[in-house]
């Protein structure tokens, strides 16, 4: 392996990590609260609001239904407006984030819905407000599953970031396409695939470790 190839792989890996980290953070900031709102505004829950629940649910479903490759192209004008360009790793973070938010929101919604309602009723009987229930009951109870959800999200974002290489987003996907496919350098494509597999394995292992530690801490 030449020095040039090593530099390309290092740069591609760093670009992929940059896109993944930024998109994950933004998705967590917006997606987790959105998932909570989807649960607590549901019929019979602590902040029931059928109209809001239906509107948010429709937006989440509509966004999730758009294939990522189409989403990237469709929002190019919006991406340019937000970051000033539609090419590069920074630009790729916009469609990655928009794809990640509804995905994570639904995962969080499912995690919180799995909590037995008796736990919530017990908190209500002790005079806890809806926001106290969210902060001290729902989120702590669902935390191990939410961590697992974020792990799944990160793994998906690595795949999406590779797909973003098709529109010049940089990263390992762009490297595999420009050099491995268009220039017939199969070795570079194989190296890129191996690095992606290694990244996924590391992230999944770390996520599983954190979840297991959390479960042991709460005695589950």
C-alpha cells in the first residue's frame, strides 16, 4: 500500500467520522425530544394532544419514506442555503441529519412506549408533574434502549455517509466511488469497505458495552 493511498484512506475515514458525529449529535438534540413528544401527546398519555401527535407523526412518516439518495438531491437548494454549498462533508451533514432525526424519533418513541404505564401512574400518584415524569421516569427507564437506538443510528449513518459520496460529499464512500469504481482501483474500494466494517464493529461493540453497564447499574 503506497503512502498516497494511506493518506487518502485516513482523510476519507476522518471525513466519514466527521459527517457521522455531527449528524448524530444534531439527531440526538432534535430526535430524542421529538420521540418523547410523540409518546406523551398520544391518546391517554400524560400530555395528550391528538392534533399535535398526528401532525408530528405525519411529518416523521413523510420524511422517513423518502429514500436517502433522493432526499440528498431534493434538498440541495436547502443545503446551499444552510451551509453555503452542496458539495463536501459539511454539506452532507444536512441531509444526513434530516434523515436521522425521524429515524431516531421513532426508535425513541418505541423505547418509551415499552415502559409499563403502571410506573407512570405511580409517579402521578406521588404528585409528579408531566415534565418530572419525563425527566425522572421515562428517560431514565428507557435510557439503555435509547443508547442502543443511538448505536443503530450511528451504524446507519456510516452507511448513509458512504452513499453521500455519490454527490461528492467526501468520506470513504466518495473514495470508493472515485478511485475504486471510476478509476478501476479495486484495492482502494476493498480497503474502504474494510474500514467501514471495522468502524461499524467498533461502534456496535462500544454501544453494547455501554448498554450492558447501564443495565447492570439499574439491576436488570
